[in-house]
């Protein structure tokens, strides 16, 4: 089934095509949701909410732009809304900008979902959101600050704090010791 056709039919009010969109994008939406939540069940809840938003707002979708980008943005916003509701209000702390070493280790590990996902999920919400938006959603710190209602510097410091926590946990993993100490 052609997904552009499904989206067009859904925009015209034919709700039968929502199941095709759901099937086609479920894994993608879940992969985003898993980065923002603590477990699979919570990610499913967020993913379902995101699909409801897609269904109710499909008339706002601009067909000249990629549908995947649109559904990604809805999913990220749904994740952020979910975390805000869960905590009532996220507390963002101003931190001094820290220089963090280990970019190579972090880039290497970002490709290993089994290692990095549990670490990202365990981050404090204010760090997790900024880290995900910056690394996976390609927002810059100015955009993140505007979306979350924080300063650009707070976004930068929360990102660096998240990165520091992730690197500390990676340094504790025996399987990464060969990257940290090549002589081993």
C-alpha cells in the first residue's frame, strides 16, 4: 500500500487508512518514544498518544513535506508533553558549561541501542529531553530553549550534564575498556 495514498485518504476523512499508517510507522514512533521514556510500557502509551495526535491533526499535515518528519515532530512533542505531565513541571538547573571528553566513545555507543538506550532512559528528565532533542532530533540549543521555555545556556548545560552522566556510565562498562585503554 502506498503510504502517500494512505495519508491523502486519511486527510480526506477516510479513517480506515489510519491502520496502514500505524503499521508503517509504529516501529519508528516507538524508537523515538523509547529514548524519552523509562520502559516499553510507557513508550507504548506515548506512541499511542502520538498516533492519536496524528489522526486528529492530519488535516494540518503539509503534503509537500516528508510525512516521516511530521510524525517525528509530533512524537517528540508528545514525549515532552508526557514527561511534563509526569513531573508536573520539569526543573531545569543552570550549570556551568563543562568540557567533556569521550566524544568518540559516545558516537560509537549511540549506534548500539542495547547499551545506550537504558542509560538514556535513566537520565533525569530535564537532561534526557535536551539530550534526545539535540542528538537524535537535530534541534540546536536555541530551538530547544525556545520549545522548553529555558535559556540557550541551560539547554547547553543540561546537554553537557547528560553527556557527562552517559560517559561516566560507559566508562564503567567492561566492554568499552578497550576503547578507553587500547593497551588492554
